[in-house]
């Protein structure tokens, strides 16, 4: 059964799909500053705390989007610090790097 036939039959029976509509991300109105590529895609790290990287992930909480920012040590391939917020702004990423800085001063044993 195709989706059009399924849709028509659902409409006849008064059924409504519970599927979430696709999320359209907002497009920024300004260009971002170009960041130099220091790694040149060379991810083979020989010691801990040489190279850190970060990422921001969108998480649907059921009512709104939450944003998780994580700092990774590329040697250990594990999270070293993270921060969560309901807005994907510079405060979120700076909070994440501050957390990573505290871990670097007092690393866990």
C-alpha cells in the first residue's frame, strides 16, 4: 500500500497521524568568521590534552529544543566537559569551554 492510498484511507476513517512534522532550522542572517583549520584532518593524536574538539547537538525534549555542547579529547575519544541550554548561543559554548578548563586544572584521577 502506498502512502497516498494510506492517507486517503486514514482520511476516510477520520484517523490522524501522530508523526512530528520535520524541523526547519533557522538560517542565520550573517556570515560567520572563517576559522583556520589547524588540524588539516590529521586526527591521530599521540598524547592526552593535545587536541580538543567540540560539538553542539539538538535534542527534542518533548516540548522544546535543548542544546547539548560537548568537549572531547581526541586522544581518549571521550567527553571531557559538557553544558546544556535551551538557546544555542555563545554563552552555551563558552560555558562548555570553561568547564573543560576546570577539568584541565584539576583532572580526575
